[in-house]
C-alpha cells in the first residue's frame, strides 16, 4: 500500500515562495542520514506528473534548468549548489536524458536544441571496450555514463541506458550508432538476470532497487522505444519487478545511489508525489476531470 495522500493533503508539500523548488530527499552516507535537494530526484517527480497528464509547477522546471552545466549537459546538482560532502561530478548521460526530456516536454527547450544536446552530450560518448572479466551482458558500443573526454571505459547502468533510449526515441534519434547495441544489451541483461533479484540489482549500479529499471523501460516504450516494450513486459512479470509503480511510492524506497550502494538516496516527498499522481490519474479516469487551474494551484503550493 502506498503513502499517497489525498490531493488536499499533498498540496502542502511545496512552498509557494520556493523557486526553484528541488524535491527533498535523504541520503544515507557513512552511517549518517543527510537532507539533500538535487535535480535528479526532482526530475523523476516531474516525470511522474507529466506522465499522468497533470500540470507541472514552474518551480520544479526552474530547478531542472539550474542543473544544466556550462558544457551543455546536465548534472545531479547545480554547479553552484553542490553539498559540501559531495564530490564534483561531471555531466552524465542519465541526468542529461531525464532532465532534457522533461524540459523539452514543458517547452523550456526546443526540439532542435534538445537534439543537439543529446548528440553532443550523450551520443558521441560510447564505451569502446570492457575488461575481460565482466558481466556477460555488457557489450562495446553502448553509451557511457559520464561525460569525460578521453575515457574509453566507463561504468554502464541499464536503467540509465533505458532513460537514454527514451530521450533518443522522443527526438527521433533511434537511428544513431549505439542505440541497437544498447537495446541488445538490455535484452541480454534481462535474460541473464531472470528472476534473480540480486542479479537484477547488479544491472544498474546507480539504482539500488531494480524497480526503477522497470519504470524506466515502461517510460522508454511509451516514448517510442518500441523494442523495449517486450523487455518491460518481461521485467514486470519477475518477482523483483512486479508492482513497480506501487513499490516506488513507498516512503523507504531507494531511488538512486552511488555505485553499488555506498550512498543511497530515499525521498518520502517523491514517493508521496508519485503515489498521489498515480491515484489522481486513476480518479480522473473514473470521474470528471479535475479543474486544471485548481490542480496547478495545489501543486505549486507543495512544501
């Protein structure tokens, strides 16, 4: 059962004056639990609202725009708002794919600009080789995670790859080199993981819970990455991938992390938003449409 509140209760989650607004999360690191506000968790909240046909508050989109770097891609935090305890991370494919797509949908970035960023920040960086001792599903030619020049090897994450394929499909870039390799890699990875939860968790080093992989596959298929539709169906029928939407709306759900769990982010605020958006969409299918202006006012009042 999710922690989704009624709309009137959820409306208190964002302060009116908070612009831009980053969704609050908690990071478990070295035995501590620290508050954090980052663009990645915020972008997942924006995605949840947009997919359910709900208005997205401008304050959340403002937050995503702040995460764009001088290099053109996007980062986990704005360059001038990185926590003192956090490393200085470069642009990365996952943040770029998720944030760029939401800004495109919101009209904050035009299609030509989005295609340019996708090509320069993601498509031109592919992994040339892997060590001999590696998981059998990894294959050369897939997209790199980090935007680092001159690096031939990188950590590959299947959930991030699904997010990249969603962006490319939405921008009609699925013909680019690396897309077919990425699709085959995801198919091989799911076949290798089977019903084994530990294997499934290892497919995405930056996502502790493989539920996020299932959600990313579903979203990518919706964006037009048609070969991922069958992969989503397969993942959703596993023990580790079932009821992904409801499980992602639990307040203790692990949203993301540093490689293989040294730091783990949870966000009760994102969980509430996801659950609320899911429940509101279900209600709207059975009742008359909620007034858009009223709904937008509720969302922009979240604290």
